[in-house]
C-alpha cells in the first residue's frame, strides 16, 4: 500500500480508504494506494503552514542546496523511477527516461533561478523618501496535476514554488501517483524539512474543496482539463484563492507549400503521437496548403501506419496504451462522429487485434473534415491526426485561430516573411516555427483564452509563487 506523505511522514489516510492502481498496458492492478480525503488535505495544509515560517526565511542558497541534491537523486535513480512511470502511465521507457531528465533539470534550474529574484529601487519625488520593491514567497501552495506527465507536471510547479520559499501540498493524479511519490522521496532524502512538501492522492473533489476552503492555502497551481479549471475558478471566487491554470489545448499546425513536405510529414508522425497525443500542446489540427496537401497526406499516412504500438517496455515501441478505458472511449467516440460526417480515415483508428488487453489504439490520420467537426473543435487527447486543407495565408491563420483554446500553435515554412507574419497573428501563448517543442525549462509555458492563466517554467514560473511588495521609507 502506497502511503500519503504528510509532515515528513509516510502515513495512511484518516478514513482508511484506498484505491487500486491499474497498469494501462495490462489492465492489472500494480498496487493499492491509500486514498486521501479533504481531512488529510487539511492536515497537510496545517503542516505546510507551520513549515512555511522557517522555510520562507531560508536563503535561496540554502534552498538551492536541497533542490540540487534532489535533482541528483532523480538522475541517480532514473532507471527505477522510469520503470515505475511506465507501469503507471504506459508510456514507452525512452519517453519516461526523457521525462525524468527534464524533471531533474527543473529542480536544478529553479535552484539557481531563485537566487536571481531581484527587486528594484525606485527614485521618488521626495528627498526624504526611498521606495523599493521586493519579492516574497506567497505561502502554502496547493499543486494539482494531471496524469499525462507524471513527473514533469508536478516537477515544474513544485520546483518553482519550493525555490521561491513556499511550502507545498501536492495532489498528483490518482492514475499516476508513483512518480510524484518518488519526487517527494528525492526531496526528503535531500534534507527538505518536514512539512515543506506534502503529497496527498485520493478523492480529487474533496481535496480540491479543502484546498479552496482552507484560508492558509494561498494559491492553487493546476494542470488539467478546462472543465476542472472552471470548477476551481468558481470556488476561488468565494475564497480569494489565487490560481495558475494550465488547461487544455487544441493546437493548429500550419504547413505552407514552401515547407519540406517529406521532412515535415515524417516529423509530424512522431510529434503528433508523442505520449499517444495525450499532451496539452500536442500538434492537433493540421492545416496543409492545397498544392502540397495530397502528397503530405500520403507521406504522413505511410509514416503513421509504420508506428509501433505496444507495451512501454517493448523495444522500439512508439505508442503505449492510453491512460484509461474512458480515455480510449472518448477518442473512439470522436472518431465515430467523424465517420458519420463522411470523414475519410487514411490509416488506423481501431483497437489492434494483437493487443487485446490494455487500452491500446492504432494511431489514425483522418481527412475530409470541416471546421465544425468535433475533431476540429474538441481537444482530442489521443492518437488521431485530423488533416484540413487551406488556400492562402490569411485563410490558414483564420482557421487556425478558430478555437476557444489558445495554448500552442505551429508553423512550418521556409519563408521568413510567412514565419513572422503567421506567428505574430496566431492567438496562442506559444508558437513553434519549424519547431515541435517551443517550450523549455527556461521558457514561459502558458495559454491564452480557455487554455488558462499564468505561466509555468522560466523565470515567470518562479514569480507565480511570489508576492511583490513595495516598501517606502519616509522621514529620512
Ligand atoms: P483528466 O480528466 O484529464 O484527468 P482532470 O482535469 O480531471 O483531467 O485532472 C487533472 C487533475 O485534477 C487530477 O489530479 C485530478 O484528480 C484533479 N481533479 C479532478 N477533479 C477535481 C476537482 N473537482 N477539484 C480539484 N481537482 C480535481
């Protein structure tokens, strides 16, 4: 039984509830996890509040020593940690290792960045007055994260909040708690004082309500669906809890006629299906300029049909299972709706017959769709690539912007003029030009519109967990 981590102790939940942890590749139970409720969350918030008194007064140099040790721990234990991530999430082993490497980098990077939370001195209009602005840690932070990146999602928020001098109550997804527990262990082994990091996994609604209701918790950092983001926004309006929200996305990809068709098609077949498409910045809606559309569709379908689907430990596997049966059903429903609209499925779109157990799905490329199709409007979060055609630059940009989401967008062109024109007109928080990974540890990750508010990673991510304070001294 995996226990909760509260006030430096591994402990069972107050009400004794537990949940099964399922391997999505085999549908078998991996283990049982003690399931927290709001009661446990309140206890953890109390511990974090007590720990904040001293943690917030440590220097960023002291905090950096611990965070860097934790980064080293993650690197040293990468093989074991990656194995557990494959078990709980289904993702291929190589992707799990890559994710742990990034998680370690986040701890190291924020350990350094917190040393540079400079304030400023402001010249005043009175000779007897001096004004300065300083940054101070916000307090106890509740960090709720989704299952698609079991280490990366929590790491970027935990590392920034801890480096800023905040204490944390984390609620990772109940589908993928093992990676988060490994991270808590890394911090504990590195000497983090008790109560500074707490992890409660269990009844999401009850824990979420405790986070919103407890006045000691100053901010919720949330990575997950727009649906739950809205629930938190409603709740926060009553309690004045601050929010950072990394929500859904529906990223368009504009492929212009001057791009290298074969290279983009090949790279797209990898980028679209990374983590099975269960990525909020996943390139989703592909808009391809008419003169190259047929060739692009043919090449792409060829590459996609060769992708290897299977268990995450199997050599050469590129797509593991989806996270749950429900997630696979949601993808299948979207595809069924497209079929009824006479969409053409160029490849995939079925459960592979050799993989009866597990939530596997053969990656699909779909065409003959229009902008009102659910495959254009919804966040798919699965291995389906819808293809659309566009004629001129402005039509393409208009179609790309036709969504309530605003997280990431992608442009492929060999024209500098087109690259600048399109990237400046796309209504999204991140634009990749000839680049599938616009984000990075050192860069601000955040969405416009329904995709959220605030930023993670980069120096912006640090200030999400700090308050700005003006200090004015008079009578000098
Ligand atoms: P998904 O459906 O893709 O898992 P969610 O937005 O539901 O995405 O999940 C993201 C995180 O939010 C998970 O840790 C989940 O447990 C948590 N969560 C779900 N419902 C609530 C809620 N009502 N309040 C707070 N957190 C929630």
